[in-house]
C-alpha cells in the first residue's frame, strides 16, 4: 500500500488516516501534551466538549501522520497553521515548518477525524455518512452544476451529494484542482472521506496501524 521509507526516514508516498475521535483519544501514544501552546490557547475558547474533543483528536492525528511520513518521533513533529487570506499564523492551512515541500491537512466532524501528510499539496475531508449537504443554492455555488443536477436526479440524492461535497472540500484544502482525488466510504465508522494529493495511499490505513 505504501513504499518503503526514503533515505532520511521520510516516505515517498504520503500517509492518510480516518478514525473516530474516540479511537484517537484512546491511542496510547497520543495525548494533549503533544500540542503546542498556541493550540492549547485556541482549545480554551471552545465551549462544547464534543467539539473540543474533535479538534484535539484531529490535531493529534495530524501529528501521527506527520511522524509516520517523516519517520520522526511524535514529539519532534510540530505542525503549524497559516492563513493564505490574511497571512497570519495560528489558523488556516496546516503545514510542517521545516518541510516546505510537504503538504498537510486535517478534518473533523461530529466524532470523526481525518488527517493526511504527503509530498506536494494535500487535502482531506471527512463527514458522517448520514449528513446531507445543502441547501441547493449553496451546492450550486460551490459544486459543478451538472454534477449536482445528476446527483439530485437519483432516487436518493443525499449520498451522492455528500460524496461531491467531501471531494470538493478536499480539493479546496489542497489548494489545487489538478491533484489526484479519491473518495472513500468507511462503513464501520459511518464516515465518508476524500483525500487529494499526488502520492497518498488508498485505502486509508487505520488509526491503530503501525
């Protein structure tokens, strides 16, 4: 599924993982002490416990992916974030500060999390399989009209629209439309996920895989 590590410990292919928040928080190597001070400050502003858990899990999962990709210990992987709109740090697109050619992405939604790290632009999105995106004007603004009309023509358009949505979100997070895109359904976790990137493994390995 993935190639052997390249010289220096980094993989030639990327790493992408989808998991439940509970799986990540129960992982024996992952805990909040791995988070940076700026992440802890942001977490303090989240009032809903469930949402806070999702954010923590997504950030920890991103570190796990970064460690697997680079071959470095977890405590030596410190993702940062930068906003391409305002240019400020601490929010926006994740990245690995000392690896400018490596892309990173995370996603969280209602007890589900996903993260990906790999060469070049990377994007990932996850949603509960029961979610139904909308309303229609929003979908038509963000998604190709022909694809939306085709999905809505189905007897049950919800799943098809959700797949369109996660694919588009993954591409938006990658920042490019010309990268490889894969959408995947995890029926055991009740998740629909998409990953965008040139060298990411398919299907996603599990959170507990070594």
